[in-house]
C-alpha cells in the first residue's frame, strides 16, 4: 500500500532569516585581480551588490508566498520524504506532466511556467492543451532533504519518481521534462520505465562531448566545435571535479557562508545563461536569490553535490 501524501506549507523561522542577515552583514570579502571581472570566478563588484540587496532589500517571505500559492505535499518514498507541487490542470483532459529541475536549481525554476501549463486558456492558449503539473524537489535538494539522509543515484531518483507518479498519484502514463540533473533523470526514466512514459522532453542531452575526437576531414564548423569543447573542458569543469570527488570538504564552506554559497551558484548562472554581459537580464535577481536562499535555509548544498 502506498504512503499517503501530506499537505505541506513552507515557513522558514524568523530567527533563521535574521541569522542569515547577520551573517551577510559580517561578510569578509576577498580582493580581486586587477582589471578582471568574471574571468577567474564570481565578480567582486557583482557579489558585493548582490550581498547588499540580499541583506537589505530581498523579501524571502514574498518568495515563500509564491511557492505556497501552489498545492504542495510531502510523501515517504525510498526512505526519505519527497516534496512536490501538484497543480491540477484546467481543461477537458489534462495530461500528467512531471517537471524536474537540475543543479544548482530548485522548484523555484518553474514558478512562472506552472500556471501556463496548467491553465493555458488563461494565457491565450487552448484548454485541451492543459497539463496536470507535478514538480518534485529532487532527493537531496531543497525540501526533499533532511540532514544525514541517504544519497541517491540517477537510477534511484528515476525509480523514486516513477513510483511517485504511478503508485502514489495514480497516473498510468505521464510525460516528463528535465534540465541539467533533471535531464539525466528524465533520460533514465525513459530507459527504465518506458511503459509508464508518454514521452520525454530534455533541454540538456546526457551525452559526453569530450569523448569525440577531431579528424582531418572535419568541416570548419566541426573544428570550431572541438575548439569550444577544448576550452570548455579546461575552463569550466573545475566545479565538477571538486563536487564529484571532495563534496564534503566544499560543503563546510558553503554551508557556513551564505556569500560563499551565493558566489558558487551565481557564477554558474552567469556562465550558463545566454546574455550579453548582465545575466540578470534573463534571470531576475529575486529569482536567483529565492533559489540560493532555499539552498541556504535547507542546508542541502552538500547533499546536492
């Protein structure tokens, strides 16, 4: 018999919010190499501005209220409590859709998208295109994390979410979408549970471009591609090495320092978004800080590694 989901409302204690602000106010910043910005990591000028905004202007309660505007639940699965949003579609036959975030993301990624998927008619679409939207926090992330709980592999997460969608929520078949770590999970769902999947959608392919080798017959476009891969491998994969080999050591710093956490995550948003110099033109500052704050208040950054 499947466990019964329990309604959930997020409420961070006021003392924890005040503690965060006190830590931000006591920040000791490093220096930065002259005439550099983001070349060696998170830019000092940007991080200083972000800290000030986080400490004096950012409204966590407003972001909390946005999340609490959706029905949320927790249910015991695979030995932990899985958190998820469950928003019923408004249409004649809403199709179930599982949305999965990645690293360093969270369920906050989908706040703007959920109403459009669940109620497309209210946004100029067709009611027959409505989805019933399920958005879980990945095990070990955000609200699906408690201290000292077990860690999950990609197959573990895929099996857990297949059980959530079928045994717990009663959907015989469902669609799934994922980005980053969620894309790996989405691919694993398609491989391990094909009979339960109506289809999958990925916005990151889980392939390894570093295994490809250039050859004399490459086109100019292919040569540029290999040069880009070579540069990316040298400059942009250090975080993978440390998170994949010494996650515990890194976790001490980012669990104790909100500024360290913010710099680690903000730099990835800067690198991984398509912009012309200011990534906040595509990722709003409040959205970025809601995501970072959730990692901070839950203490899940080490587990997410």
